[in-house]
């Protein structure tokens, strides 16, 4: 795993957690719990990839990002609130596309 992938996924995990805290401050406990779970899963898979020095945990990072995108799109459709859901969707798409791009270039 290269440093770019590591930093992008770590940044995304912390972004998701911070957006969950923003959602909690707005009165949504579901946002806090789901973002903590998603952020913890991404961090666990990244550190597993670092410890094992293998690339297969990156696949689970991508699956977690897709699951989080699905959840945030559902939340946007049900609540129709712009922030922080759209920010989470945008950052998830960016993290997913960059991680896939790096994986396709055999840089991971």
C-alpha cells in the first residue's frame, strides 16, 4: 500500500466520523452511530493492510465506502437535508474513485 492510499482512506474515515458528529449535534443519533461504525471499519481494514503488508483489505475498504455511500444516499433521500449528508456523499465518491484509480495503476 502506498502512502497516498493510506492518507486518503484515513482522511475519509476521519471525515465520516466528523460528519457523524455534526449530524449528532443536529439531533441525529443514527448519524453518529453509523459514522462511527463506518469510520472504525475503514481504519481497521487500513491498519490490517499495513500490518499484514497485503492488499486484500483494500477490497473491504472499498466495500465499506460503497456501503457508506448507499447509507448516505438513503439518508439524503429520506431527510432531504443538504448538510452533512451531501458532504459525506461527495467525500465518499472522491475517496472511492481515487482508491480505485490507485489500485488500477498497481500502486497499492
